[in-house]
C-alpha cells in the first residue's frame, strides 16, 4: 500500500469518528425517484435529508453541525 493510501485511510477514519450513521427505509420502488429529486436540487440524498431535517428542526447550519451535549 502506498503512503498516500494510508494517509487517506487515516483521514477517513478521523472524519467518520465525527459522524453518526442513520439508516432510513423508504417504500420499494421510490429509491430512484428520491435520488433523481436530490440530483435535481444539486444535492446528494444525504445532503438533502440533512437539509430537510435541519430546517424542520429549526436549526441553523452552525447549530446542526455542533455536537449535541450528552446527558
């Protein structure tokens, strides 16, 4: 493995440590429509879902990205 590969792998690991993962389920046959909708807005599905949730929760981008305090 190259040095660049190992550096990228470590950077990805650090990035993922700062993220939570959430899996959603949608009705069978809707996936391509959801992907097309996100693409039409110039976003990935992940980005679109994040935007919709953030706006629905009434949070600014800064508040959305801030780590929620535990407890």
